[in-house]
C-alpha cells in the first residue's frame, strides 16, 4: 500500500517540477518570441501591440532590412564569420598549448603564473580597452581585424585556459608515461594523446568563443570604424537613428537573421558542450 501511494505522489511531484520549469522557460523565452513577432509587424504597431501574436504580417522588414544599409546584410554577416572563425582557431591553438603547459609541465613559478592568469578573469573589458587601444594604435592596427584576432592566438582568454587545464588534469598521467616510453616528446604527447581526448573541452571552448565573438559589440565598435569592416552587431546599430526614427521592424528582422548562426552552432555542439562542462570541474 505504501508503494502504491508513493507512486502517485512521485508523479505529481514530477509534473509540478516540469510545469514550473516550462513556466520559467516561457518567461525567459518571451523576449525572443516578442522580437520574432515584432520582426513581422509594421513599425507603427510594434509598441502599440505588445502581444506575441501579430495581427498582420509584414515580411517586408526582412527584405527591406537586408538592403537598407550601404552593403547587403550578408556582407556584415561574412565579416563577423571571418573574425569569429579566426578567433575560434586562435583560442583552440593557443589556449590548449597554455593549458597543457600548466597541467603537465613542471617549471618554476607555475602556480604563481597560473594564479596571475586566473586573476585576469576579474578585470572587466572596460578597464582593459584603453591600454589595448593605445597599444594597437601605436602598432597601426586600428580599423583592421588584427586587434580582434591576434590576441586570440596569444592565449588571451584565461577562462578557456582554465577550462582546458581542468579537463587535462582529469586525464591519467599514465598515458603520458606510456607515450614517453615509446619515444614521444611533449609536442607529440600534446598532439597525439591529449588533444584527441580533449575534444569535449575543445568543442566547449569553440562554442563559447564563437558565440561571444559573434555577439561582441563593444570591442568591434571601438576598433572598426570603416563601414567596409563592420560586423553584424555594429551594422545593427545603424538601424537606430538618434536624430530621427528608428527602423524597429528592420532592426528586429536582421537581429533574428544574426541569431540564426548562433542557434545552428549551439545545436551542432550541444552534446559536446554538456559533456565538456560536466567533465571540467564545473559540477
């Protein structure tokens, strides 16, 4: 009898939990759903009608928004893709090398350097942007993609180094010792042993790097002033006019277009993202 009465209570508990999760999920999704709805509304009804069910569809926002700026919108999407792909490649190469050094090599001051590296996580970008701008200006890199790409190849992002260090530390050292007996040095151990086993951590780093770089507005606004180099976030700003009327419908429509690659990248790497986070100490 106790077992029979416990089963309905367990089911009701699960139903309540799922109902609460669905409710919170809908609350979090409402801004996105409202933006999707607003992208197919005429500008005059976007803020007058707050519902997510448009009374009339205006797909012209997508057509007009695509060609509203100096270049077609795919031009800015391509600029963003180039920077994001190079940033992903740079982070995977440099951060994995730095992580291998911290996790596997014994050298003087390793703990101090690792602590200093972690301390940089507490520095906001608004503090770093001024000395970075001065340095890149002296190098004559302003108004090029170099300030957004080159630091990625220099192990610039401490978060990904830490993530990979945690993952590599979880790999048995016996693998390194066996490879060393077979005559492998650190480079071959890194490339042949550590990297193939670190795919979840690498995929997690690639996913976060792509999303953060694709959505980055502040750094790209500071370093890219030539419209020929504008990325998708900077181009979206052009739909907002502080002196006149803002093309809200076109802005929301192109924002939805800009979100599509992020959703695709996330869905493609979701399995690796979950596995990578669960095995790097973030439990």
